[in-house]
């Protein structure tokens, strides 16, 4: 159901094509099905099985036995509740800020730059341009830019936005900033593809029918661009909730900003607590699935197809 | 029907001019549309009629000039603050709302009580009450057009603007919508301003037609008088067809004047001529002219007679036959003959004389542009 939100138009088409299911269709689907089975279902089951393993009685570190250790889930929820809540709070904030920044940008490129193909294409390229550089490097670069002693932080201190003993790097604000920055293209592109097709004559019709510019945006532009908003928010919210780079203390975070991803990383790679890390991953996936399903259902995108 | 209780307001344009970078869309426009009238702004594409409509709707601002609605200056009011509604050429129906919500949109914005009831009433007026809960995309072109009309009418605007709303419909549906639109206008008594390039549509529906050309109004009047007495070569050619003859005035009588066209004397009543001296153009409508195949008819002071000429083309259009006659020294003349069962000549190459009553001739204020006759 969540997948329907990513492709706005094909949802209607798939219902008609599903009628024909001859051998050719099956043959065409086979590579995809094999791929899904090998690289999605197998690891998923492996993950679930690992999440239920119990410690080896010998007490060796990193050794586990197959079992049904449901306690693992209770443990991760009690142990990592702050990180779980923080992950979703950060994901919510970063998605919100990304939408706030991306919508005007996408509107400008998709609507205002209509008829200026060259500038429009150039702007779209600029939105994607950050991808040309590894996002680890970009995040490190932000750490440099925003670190103490740099011109920006000097200015921030001089105008008193931060006290002399306060740092920006390592704060929740820095992590949310990094998440927002890194995921803006994922928000902007789906918004742009929706707004690019938006019929601006509807704006004139709205003005003609006594709607103020603010009303026109609320009643016409925004609802019609809803498919883009949904895909954009999903494409940002889901990966942000599982992100472990920005919040890591090597990048923009500190030990006080760890998210689920950081805990999974630590459990898997440092503490060798595989069942715990797996349980946390499964939990993250389940919560995202529930949130996204409710969101897609409630937002009623099927009206816009 | 509560819609019938409203009346439109006068619209007045004073010295309107609209410039865009690089060109002038509207040169100078003065226009007054009395309340309750069906007014048509007629012209070819690019003549500035849609720009004029957009300025009245408030979607574009005039470079100069004033717009008054019901005596009030609305030049600087925003589109959403004007008691004017538009039926757009593209209909511009909101795809994310039902037909009913589309119609109720304007009412909701102005917080009018009972928007759903009023919208239902308006949909019934255009006979679409049974489709109220559909989406606009699920309707046919003609139905969408009627939704657009209902969406505008339901607000009881002082002035309703129609931007070629019938352009996208096929001929049969267009005729039907023309009749319905006119009936609705009479029923609700609003002021309608209809922009179109279809001269038949304009003449059929409007009380007053203004012919626009190159950003100016060339001529304005009732459809009958515009057709009977075009004052410029453009109007004579755009509104129906005309045979035009150019020559110097050689004779002037108390009631008439005559020009000489390569030895042929053509007369026009003074009361039907815009210019009385020098080189002028005289015209006649093709259906007012007749031709004679049996030699030169009797000359008379109340008919204009030219010929002989050769029939070079005959077109059968159903209700009439259209003849092209090439007359040496004058050029091609078009004559329409009604198909009443005794069509005169139907063979190419026949030698004929062409005549028409002096009282049917008209004299123009300008001359046809070089290259056209």
C-alpha cells in the first residue's frame, strides 16, 4: 500500500494490466521476483530469525543459538526508547523542514520557470548536483563549516545566538540540519515532477472565484500537488528515520543525539549483540510501515489519480 | 429560480491601453456595455480581445486607462475582489473536487450561506444536477462547459465574461450551447461579455457586437447594422464576405455619389457612404448581387451593373451556390444564389452580367489593403 504512493499515475494502470497474466507476463516478472526473493525476502527472514536468537550458554561474546527469545524485543524497547523516540522526532522535524524549503523551490522551478527550458533544466541539475559528491564528504564538510573557529560560528557567537561556551556541532539542531540538508533533493524532485504538470490556469480560475492568493494555495495548488508531497515526504521520512551518519559523533552529532541507526551500528559492529541489533531493525521497519500506511490512507491520494 | 432576481451592472472601459514588452496588445479602447446586455467582442486571434477580457477580469493590469463596473472604478482591484466571473476557454475546472464542489467554490470563498443548495440549483439550471458528485474529468466536453458556466453563474456576478467557451466543442454541440447560453442569459438577466473569433456565433447571440482589429475596436453595433453597413474594409471582410470596388468619386448627386472603376460607374447612396470625396471603396454583399446570363440587362439608375464577365468557379454549399465571376478591368466578383430550385447557370465559362440595387451598396471609410480586393 505504501508503494502506491510513490507512483501516482501507474496505480490506475496496474489494475488494467493485471487482467492479462499469460506466460509472457510471468516470464517478464521472473527476474524481478527472483531478485526480490534473494535480496529482500531472504535477508528479511534472516534478520527476523537473528532477532529471536538467544545467547550461547558458553558465554562466548558474539555467539548465539537459534531460538524464540521474544525478550530481545522487550529489551530493546526498554533500553533504547529514547533513541527510538528521538529518531522519529528528528525524522519528523527534518521532513517538515525539507518540505518547507523544497516546496517553494520546486514551485519556482516547475511553475515560475516554465517556458525557460534551459534555466529550468539547469536548476533541476543544481538540485541533483550534491549527489555528485559522496554524502559522507558533504556531511564532513558541513562539520568543518559549522565547527568552532570558523567564520560562521564566530558570527553566531558575536551576535549572541549561542553563548561563549556553547557549540553547534553535536546538538540536536545540528543533526536535524544535516538530515534536512542531505534529503532535500529527495523531497524536491517528486514535488517538482508534480508541480511541473500543474495547470496554472486553475490559479486564475481560483482568483476569478473570489479566492485570495493564500486561499488559492490552500484549496487548489497544495491539494493538487498532494501526490508529490506524499512521495517526497515518504522518500525523506523513511531513510531519515534509519539514518546513522548525521547523528553519529563522527559527523554532526554527539552521544546525546544517537538515533536507532547508531544503536544498530554499535550493537552490530562494536558490541556484537546481533539479536539486539536485529530486533531494533525489525522494530524500526514495523513502526515505519505502520506510520506510512496510516499516512497514505489518511491523506487520500486515490482522489488525485 | 433565485438567479433570475439579479441584474448586471454597466461596464465601462475608458482609454484602455495594454503594452507588453515588444508589442502593444490593446492600442486604445473605449467601450460601454449597458447592464443586462449580451455583448460580443469579435476579432481574429491576436487582435487583443482576450487581453481586454483578462484586464476586465483583473488577471492583467492595463498599462493605461480606467475600468468602471456599475459606476465604480475597479481598475486597481484584484481579480478575487471583483464581482465578475469568467467562463474560461479551457474551462479550468478543479480536478480534485466534485462537480458540485467546483460550483460551490466561489460561494464558499465569499461565505455565502447554503452553498450546496445554491450550487445544486445552478447545476439544475444547466441540466447537470444528476452528475453533481462526479469529477470534472468524467464529463464530456459539453458537460464540462456547462459546469464552468454554472460555476460562474452561481455567484450572480454583475458581469459574466465568456472567453471563447464554445471553441472546443463540435459544430452541432456548439449550436446547441449557443441557444442554451442565450436562453440562460435572458433568464438570469446578467450582463454577458462574450469574446469570440466566430462571427456567426457573435451575430447569432449578441445584442451588440464590437469588431476588434489590431488592438482597436473597428466598429460596434447591432449585428444587423454591422452586417448591412460595415464601415471599414476589415469589417466588411471579417463579418461575412464582401465584394469591394475602389475608384475616384466622379459624380455627386443630392442623395447619391458614383465612382468610376475602369469605365464602370458604381453608385452608392450618400447616407450609406462614410466618405464622399476622392478615392473611396464601395462594397456589396455577395447574396445581394445577382447575375444575368442572357445578354446585357436594361440599365437603370437604381441598379449597379458590371460586366460582361466569365464564371470561373462554382461552389455548391447546400443552401446556396457560390459563383466566382471574373470581370475584365474589375477583377473577381462573388455572387451567392439561393438554392430555390431554379438555379440560373451552373456551367463554368458562361458570360454573365452582374447587378445589384444601389440601396444595397455601402461606402467604406478606408480602402482595402493592397493585395486584397
